[in-house]
C-alpha cells in the first residue's frame, strides 16, 4: 500500500532522527520493529528506506535464545557442584 506522510527530523543526541509511524513499518512488512535493520539510500536528493533482511552472525548463532522460556526465579540450574565452589 502506498502511503505518503510528512514527518519532522528530530535531534537525538549528536545525531538527527526520524520517527516512523508503526502503520508505515507494518506496510513495509516490519512487525518486530525493535530488532529490524534498515538500509538507507540517497538517490536524486531523496532518502529511500528499505527493510534489511540480513542478520548478524551473533543472531544467526544465538538468536534462538531470545525465545527460550526464562526460569521463574531468574536462576539457572547448573547442576551439582563439582569443585570447592562457595556460594
């Protein structure tokens, strides 16, 4: 769906930022907007923003851990002590 919307550039620290409305991200096919990479391209004095489907090596290797259920008490069971650990 083609959308056109005016937004303002906002200062963010020493940089400038754009706040992209959720409905625009949704139309771009971006549902997990907190972890989505974007590609920026300047062409004919226009900014083109595209969804970047590449992933980092770290996420490729360990990204599945984000979906693991965490223990209720936030403690992991590492098994029986085998040395002279003191807790």
